[in-house]
C-alpha cells in the first residue's frame, strides 16, 4: 500500500515536514491503566536511519474518496483526518491552529531516540526521574531509581502507558540531560519543517506554561507518518498490553495502553494519547481497513472522561471508512 507522505495538502499547500512529542499530566479524569506488552520486535537495533516508508514519495496518487457530508458529534476543538494512501484530506477543523498537544509530544521523543539508535542499550533510572514525576504530578510507570532497563523497554513504557519517568530517563541519557534533549527535539522539528511545533519537555508536561509545548493538527499527522515508518515504533504503539519480566533486582512490570481504541476499534494500529488541563484530551491515531489507511488527530476533546479523545477519533474513523472511492 502506497503512503503518499509528500502529497498531504493542507489549505492548498503541501506540507513537507513532520515531528512532535509530549507528556501527560496525571490530572483527574485521565485513567492511564498500567498493563503489559510483549518484548519488542527488534530490541537489538542500533543503527539509526530514516526508513524508506517515512521518506517523501513522488508519484501519482490512487483514486480519491468522494467526501459526502461530515462526521457528526466530534467535540474536539481541532483535528484532521487524512487518507494516508493518497494524502487526501477528508476532514479538518483548525488544521493549522497552534494548540497544546500534551503527551503526543512523546512521539517526538521516541523519534529522536530511534534516530540515535541503541535500543538494546541498558539505562539506569536516575533519582531525579522520580522527583520529576512527583513535582509535576506526571503520569508514570512507577520506575524505581537505580533499576536498569533497556532503551526498548523504556520506549514501551513511555509510549504505551505514557510514562513520564521513562521519558525522563531516555532524555537524560540521550541529551545528555533534559535541556540538550529538548534542543534535539526542536532541531528535529526545524529540520522537518514543522514551523508551528515546539517542545519544552520530553513528555508534554505543561511547563513552564500550559501552552509551552504545541503543534497543529496538520503537523502532528506528518509527525505520525514519519514515526509510523519505523517498524519498532509501529510495533510498540499497536500493543494493548506489555510486560517487563522480573529480574536484575527489580519487580515485574505490566502496562496497558492508554489508547482506548487499541484492541477495541477494528483496524486501529496506534498512535498516542495525551491530556493536560489546557490541552484537554488529545489523540494521534491511525487505522487500517480493507487496504486503506486513515491517519488523523483530535486536539482539545473535552475532559469528560479518559476516552473522550478516543470517542472523537472513532467518529472520524467510522465516517472516513464509510466513504467510497471516486472511481
């Protein structure tokens, strides 16, 4: 299936960039269950490169979809739905509006780590990670300072259960240090042409202000396309459950995905949830059905419950998959 990543046209202009990452506040109404995952498909990967599937492609798009009507009941303040096969924008609302993105920012953190490589590398959780989580009331995996995990295991914790302690540990090692790592995130965004995307943390926590880490629906879709081009990333965000076995002086860990669509909405293969008071519920998502891939996001879904973003995304996907080809 062809993904015309160079053909995503927003407001008449093709976007040729992608990236973003963020973290979640453990605010009331956001129930990130802790659960488990199988071991990564490629824990020993050490070479960083842009996958072919994530590179800009040139070619003629396939048949488009006949857009009829619009999805009903979507409560998000902004969002977009794109046919990833052709790059056709099926629906959008405020697609270029800058908004806080919460934990979707962790997608950029994962991208920076993936491009650096070394997924089989072992890292020790720093004491500062637990203090950081406590200070900001962040969602966490309950990692214990001094325990050792592979980068691959930390990536799973960060992306599946939206763990800020895992993001902190990764950023500390790959910066090295948070300021240097955040600089790498923003440098990557600039390199990819994401001019309306900015990060102030590796997890999307709302500091120094509630809106310091931000992006747009259109740029987040491009970020999602790039990240999903990495098999390791794709395999992680598609998981409903992930387990880290007991060993090396640590207890076993079990994580359940914060993405309410995984395992519940047919065809969903990722990508990342988020929530802060300012951002509301956010969700970057992708689904595959009958050979067609739809990718999109919703930003600012109301804080009515932990599945608010998933409910909006499901409405978009159901409508999008109901559209028929123009020829």
